[in-house]
């Protein structure tokens, strides 16, 4: 086979070499990012039908390219406005994200620095800084000095990775004791656990035993005990949720952790959303028991003011987790040893240094600024709860605990909620979606943005009269 070189007018290095055109392109991209980052009043925006996007933005992929200016203009004028602004103060659906300016700015630096952060060999500086953040979080959560882990893509991969490590630990324990493995492994979680826990069980082909939550909406040890007794050694993990996605309340982790005296299981705490609030001393008692976790997750892209995508995954015994996750191959032999390779702790190999935007923002502002911003979200959510309580047409589903306000509009069915939600978005008043609780349609505000105000949300509530 003979490979010919590119034609003289089209040098193959034209995308990589310095040139006036490429410099201008970098300037334009940085200028756009700068404007977007410091502009205070970014609109909420809304999705566009595909046919509209096809009309305005198709044909961008051609043999010779459309040029940097046209591509950036297409993004700025057509594609970006067709994406919701997640950190808009009135984006209150799902679990939003409100990255600090420092974390967004530093995300640009991470991209510009061409760091591979899967291994210590290639990214020791980045991995060291990420580990400083993981250490600080582990201290906040009362985990032991040897605790550690890695930043992964999100709560879904965090939960999956933790459960894979849990099952592996149980398999190894069975092997060490010469015992026969059960026909099926079982993970216990609550009916209110995040969908990603069931998804992880599906991927792992393990069974899920669902424990009922109490009248207060949380999982208690009393509901877990009978399932531990029923499934015995087949149970490799129990998942407690520190901050339910739908209602924003915290499972009774202490009562679940207390069962460790009676039964042998791995306790995984899914704090993807809520564990940020454990940084507040006044709310820390709600999280009692998390210090007994064998693994836990918290997503900085949810309520620790970092950009997508980042989940901090921590293990009590990271070296055990490493046995479950380290990939082995001739070309990876070089990485074997005691170095801290983030790829050894999760379902991942190549990775960007996704913990660095949080590191930079934390290093810049200090933990105190984080506590203040989280506290403001809790304050605003609780005040909104008061406004809901004061209106006869509205009813709280539960008392707000962290920063989710879940409530119903009396007399409304799913259709009314959906129509109202669409109207809010059409009028750019806010992004709030319909949810459901025990089969009944409800709606909810999730406040993770310290710029969300009681006044702004009250304007939304006014539209429900
Ligand atoms: C409690 C909880 N766990 C896990 C997840 C999944 O996180 P991600 O969307 O980052 O995968 C979420 C997402 O909202 C969550 O609220």
C-alpha cells in the first residue's frame, strides 16, 4: 500500500501549526467565552424543533470546512440559544447546576493544558490537586485518612463504580473463605433511590431488593433489616440516599449504618445531590452515619458549583476498590505499582482532569465561600416553602429539608402541570417540570444556585393561581 502526501496547498499540519488564521480563531473563541462568562443576564433559552435547527444549522460538516468564524457564529446565534442555560436562576427543574465563575474559567484552562488525568505517570500534578479536593471532602464526611477515590463523569458512573467495587469485595471475601457464591447477588435500595442505582444493577446483572420508605419519605434501618435477613449473604451492598432527587430529603443513614453490627454489607451513600449540604455544620446531623460508608458519591456539577461533568467518588478502602477496577494489558503494564491512577478506581480509563475546575474554585475562594453559597440555597428553598404554605391553592408534599421544594397545585392533573410548565418556558419565566410522587403528579423547585431569589420563584408561583 502506498500512502501519498497531502496536496501542497493543504498541508496536513494546518489544524495544528501556528498561523494568523488559527490565532484569530483562538482569539474569537476566547472572546466569546469571556463575553458568555461575564454577561450577567444570559437568557434561559429553550429547545428548538429539529426541523428549525435543520433549516438554520445544517450543512456544517463539509470536506473543506465552513471556517472558524462561520462555525462560531452558528454556535452563538443558533445552537447555543437552543440549549437551556442551566445556571439561570430560574432553571429549577431536575437538579440544575450553577458553576462558580472561577470553575468555569478554569475549565478553559483544563482544556488548553492537554492533560491526560487517567494516570499519575501522565497527570501527576492534576491528580495531586484532585486528590487534595477528595481529601477535603473525605474529612468533611468523617471518612478515615486512607479514604480516597477519583472524579468520574457523574453520579450514574459513580454509583455503578462503587457497586462494582462492593460486589468484587464480597466475591473476594467468599473466595478467601472458600465459600460458594450465591446464585444471584442482591443490592438493597429504597423505592426512592435514584434511577441510576437500578440501572447499575441492570448493567451488573444483579437483583434489586426494594425497601419501602417510611411515612416521612426516608429509608430507615427497620425497613432494611428484614431484607438483609431474607437475602443473607447474597446482599453485597445497601444503598442509602443522602438527598433524594425528587423530594430533597435525607435517608436515615445512621440507622442503616447501625445494622453493620448485625449484618455484613457494604454501605454505599448516594449523595450526588445532597452531600454538598453536609458541609453546613447546622445540617450535618441530618447526615449522621455517612462516616460509616464504605463508599459515597457527591456531584460537584450539582451543588458544589462546578461545571459538568464531575462526580467525586470516595472509598473507605481505595486499595480494595483498585482490585475491582484496574484494567490489565501489556500496554498498561507501565502503570502498575503504587501510583495513584484515577483510572484504577472506577469504570473509566481515559479521563479529563474533571476535578480541576472545582479544585481551582475551592483554592481560590476557600470552603467558607462554599458553605455560604450552599446555605443561601437552603435559606431560599425554605422561604419558598413558606410562600407555598401560605397559598391556599398549593400544598407541600414534604417539609423542605435541603433545597428542594416539592409541592402540588390542588385540583391540577398531569395535563395542567405540563401545560403550565410549557407556558413558563415559552414566556421565559422559568424551567420547572412535572414530577410525580406515589403516582400523583406534583412539581418541584430544586435550588442549587445562590442567585435564585425568593422573589423570582414567587413570580413563578403567581402563575399557578
Ligand atoms: C441522588 C442522585 N444520584 C445519582 C444521580 C445521577 O447523577 P448523574 O446525572 O450525574 O449521572 C442523580 C442525578 O440527579 C441524583 O440526584
